[in-house]
C-alpha cells in the first residue's frame, strides 16, 4: 500500500532550491531528448543555453525578452498569492497594447516629451480595465476567473487583428496587417547604440521593488498572503474579500498592460498581429518558478527568456523547430510541480498490513 | 430471507478517546433499529466499522453467523451491506444513470431494466437521464438508496438521513424504509432525533461516550425517557461556578433574525430572538450541525443574515463585517481553531496581526510595524500562559491548547465587551480546558458578556447563566441554568418541546 502524507515542515532553503533542481532535471531530460533526436547532447545544450548569450547582442536580447516576462509575472504573483487564478495576462497585455498603441497612433505626427508617458499610462489602464472584467464577473456572478480570463485572451487578440487589418492599418502600407510606425517621441529610448535593450527594463525593475514592498511590508500584502493561505481565515479576520479580488486583478492587468505597451513602444514600434510571442502565458511559468517572490521572479524571467533565445539558435544551428523552446518551458513547469509535490508530501511504502480481529 | 447481524465486543480507541467501548449489538431482519446518541457518542465510529471504512481494535462482526472481515468499503458491499451517508457521494454533473453505472458490474441494458424495476416497485419518481445537480436533496438520497438496492442488500445503514430532507421527503423516506424492512432488509437507522426513533423504529440502542447504555423496544419508550438516556444523569452533579449577579443592562439584542443558505448542507436559521445582559454567559446547546456554525458566522459577521437586526450596545451591527464588529468591542473565537482562527503556516506574531484594530497601530500608514506587533504578541503569550515566548514560531508547532490560548488571548487582550466562542475546549486536554474555563469565568466577573455555543453539555452547565438549545436552526426558549435538567436538555436537543 502506498500512502501519501503531508510533511510537517519544509525549510525555506529547500523551498527556493527546488526551482534550481527543476531546471537541472529539465537540462538532463533535454539532453536525453536531443540525444534521441540524433544530436550530441552537450553540444545541443550549448547551442540552446550558452551560444545565445555569449555576446553583448545576445545578453541584450535576453533582457529584452526577460523584461515583459518579469513585469507580467510580478503582476500575476499578486493574483496567484491571493488564490485568484488570472490566466489571461496575454489578453491583458494585448489590450494594453491596443489602448497604448491607439494613443501612439493618435500622436503619430506629434513630437513631445509628454507623448510617451501618455502612451504608457494608457497601456497600463487598458490592461487594468481588461483584467477587471473577470474580477467583476467573479465578484458579482461567481464566475470562474480561469475560464473568463482565458477566453478574453482570444477576444483581445481578435480585436487587435481587426484593428490592424481594418481601421488602424497603415494607409501607405500596401494592405499589410500593420499600423503606421510610431513617432520617435512614442518610442522607449534605446539604452545602448546598436542593441535593442530599452528603457522598459527600468519599469520592470521599479515594479519588482514596489511589489516587494507591497507584498512584504504592507497591510495589503499581509491580506493577500492570508487570503492565499486560508480564505476562511481572511473572512474571519474581516478582510474585504471582494475589494481585494478587484485590486489584485487590477495590479495584474496593469502590469500586463505595461508589458504590452513596452513591447510596442520598445522593440516593435508599431502594432501588428504578433506583438507578443505568448509572453502572457509563459509568465505564468515564470511566476511559479520564481516562487511568487519578486526577487525570485527576476531570476526566473531570465532563465525562461533564455529558452526563447535558445529555441531560435537551435532552429538555426540544429534545424529543430522553434517550438523546442516551449518544450523546455513545459518541462521546467512539469519538474517544478513534481518536485513541489515531493516537497510538501512524502510517499510512504507500507506494504500490506494484516488486521487482527 | 432472514438476516442476522451481530456486533460482538467491538472496541475502537483513538488517542485520548475511546470511541467504541466493548460494543455488542444484535440485529435481525424484519425490524428497523435505531442507533441513538449525541455527538461523540460513538455512533459514527460503529457505522464506519460496519461499512469497512475503519478497522476495530478489538471485537468481531458476524453476518448470519459468518465472521466478516471488512477491510474496505468494497468488502462491505460484497457482503451485501449497503450504506447511505449523510453527505452524498454523487457526481453532480453526471446523469443519474451514469452515477449508478459507475460501480456496477452489470452492462447498461441490464442495469437500466433493473433500475426501472426498482423505480416501479417503490414508486420512486426520478428521471434517470437528468444530471444529479438538477435533483432535490431527497431525490439525490433516493439515488443513493437505489445504488444500494441494485446490489440486493441484506443490511441497509442510514446515517442521519433526514438532516437534509424536507418534512414531506422525510415521510416518503420512512414509507420506503418500512417497505424495505417488510421485504427482509435489516435496517439500521442512525440519528439523534428522538421523534424519528419513536415513529419509525422498532428497537433502539442508545449510545453514550462509546458505550451502549440501553437497548429497548420503542413501544416501551417515550420522548422523555429516551432524552434522559441520551444525555445521562451525570449532569445534575455539575454546579455552575459563576454567580448570577449579572446586571440588567442589555448589551446585545438579536431580533427576528433569519438566514436562508444556498448550500443544502448548511442549516437555515429561523426567527432567532434573544437578548444578552452585561456580565452574563448565555449558553447555546445542541447537537452539532443544527445551525451552530451558521449562528456563529452571523453573529461574527462572516455571513450576513437575510433580515432581522443585531443591536450591540445600542448600535445596529447586522450589516458590518467581522473587522468592523471588532472595532465595536466584540471578539470571536471560532470552532475551527486550526484553519479558521489562525493560519498554521504563519508565525505567531503574524497570526496576532490578523486582529488588526484602528487603535492597535499594527500598520502605520499601511506599513507593517513588526516591532509593535511582536511586542503585543509577547504580551499575549505571557498574559495567557502560552508555553513559548518565541513570537517567530510557526503556529502549527503549538499544541491545540496553546493555540487556543493564543487565539483567546488575541481576542481578549483588547478587553472586548462581548466574546462569542464556539466549542472553545473541543479536543483539548484537561489542563487547557481548566485554564480556558477559568478565563471565561474571569471575563464574566469583569462584567463582560459571553455567548458560549457548545456541544459539550457539562461545559455549558458549568459556565452558563442561561441556556438555550438550538435545533434545526431554531432556538428554544431561554432557560435559567438552574431549571435545566438532562431530560429537558435531551428533549430540546432531540427536537422535542418542553413547557
């Protein structure tokens, strides 16, 4: 007979080390998969994880990818910590991009210092409003936020599709599904000449710091923590549960919206169909890999960003599809959840016990 | 077909409590047997043993003189022992027929014929192809019964079956059970409702504190004699420790309170009215699951009542949440100390911070004032003799007694005018129980009031000035503790009336 029991206590050190273990197991399994595909495993892993960041350009690309992942995951940690399952960050990112992009297009022939802050603000508000939809439906109609937020992803993607093909498409763009290029005032400044790394990274870092203060030092953070651990206790303590649901979704949506607006005003510079390679979904993995802890999320976002880059180099050098990146992301999450299970539970092999009457 | 079920010298011991103490019972088919007792009397343990969920430490069970080895519920099923639990085990989104076919070896066509025959025979009106969630509680119970009938049971055990049923549904159920009994199915009916015992059953075994204290024919019994047996005579010996000199000033007035729950497993509260004086302890007795939980939550503000008023020190508070009620100097100690009153994985000082007042300044300008909370926590730990002074300790490492002291301390250190506690000594050792009882007496002496909701009658008689009994969501008239005797208490708890 096999019995599964909850462990009494897990140490904090191990709690933060299991993500490292999960990454290690992912690498081992990755090596095996590459071997089975007929590649030299170590060489393949080198192409995947080392080659992409062996020069300055690569490092800059790593940060370009890690920035939105980190921002979104920070926002998601507010939701996940309080037991609100916002799966629709991708949609909130897209909607933030649409609203921010709309403002940018409004000012396409304006120059001025005020343009960029306006766009960023609009993007954050856009994401926030979009995230409020599942929150409000959950509060008043007891709907499942997982389903609603997920379905809204497709709503916003289709809306973006319609806009870039129809009303917002570039009049001089030969019917390509994209908008005009934004004006220079609407672009996030590039940090180093010749590299794509942009000022969006500062927005991410500030949000990391703010999230840390809010989650660990404020009454709001305390309420979020307690609600996540025991809703019954939160109710007993008299926390305003409904207000909090709305609030964490708003924070989460605003972060995703900022990530969206950071992409279009940063590396992209216009609106088109593919403003995000599913950052909103991948950020869920980042949030959990980082243990919903702001500092952890910074490291996790760098690691997961690397799988995006690795997939691209692997595509070039090994001729494997770029979806290998998603395989690695999936494996990280799988091993993380599996090692978490063993972290919180122990399995006992009892053998068959005979009962005496 | 004659069935004989014999329970012989069965004992089951849990750490700190003897759930079944040398229980011997004989059942024969053709009769309906009642197993009567209040909470913790050992009924559920016995039923779990009969249905193979747990193993007894000692003793045997014989079915028709054959020794039964029940290592799992499956063994019970294979020996034709059927069981309908209080909480249904049905898949809500699957249809009735799908639910029935899950654990049946028959193929679907055979099963459908069989089920249709059962429906016809007992005049059950259930559509087999609708999902379970569209059924009423009574119909769901019928599905559970049909599930047993498919297997031609020799023994059918019903655990508190009427707690979720309406009156009409209860009558229907009784008719069906009588029919089953006539057909030779042995029926064991577990309940704490005295009237049901008299109206349905032929024989009654009364259990108290793990022992069978009486076996008799129901025609030889009446409500009051059963009540006496269920509660026991020991109560008379306990003297109340508090003095009766509480003031006439009313501190809490609850009037015309009603609560209709959307959850079928919750109890609706009906027309709750009472007043509480300053310095008084009002005890609320009752068998658990009769609305205590709901009453506690409505008094604490975790749930809001549909209508009615709660006036505390002259202010209407029925729409306030627990935090706002605390600001008016109410304090709450819920039954579930492990997962509601505190979070086990949080540190002691964090659990103290749950009770955050405007005046306590735990959070200055929204920021966590760790030092202040820790100082405050240390004060609680020493004032309420919790056996640690480490405020960074996770609460899960406190024993039940120390955790309860911490919770009571957290609630009481702000000197509230009213403490509402629900089973405050449940599961604690004698030392901790004494400490908590003394604390409660002290509060009364300081002129503060207490509402003590408890399923422990000894505790209620020890501490309360007046006592009311809650049964099926209704409060009985409030009696002075002196006039309460086991018979009255038992009658009221079992759903009877006293003058």
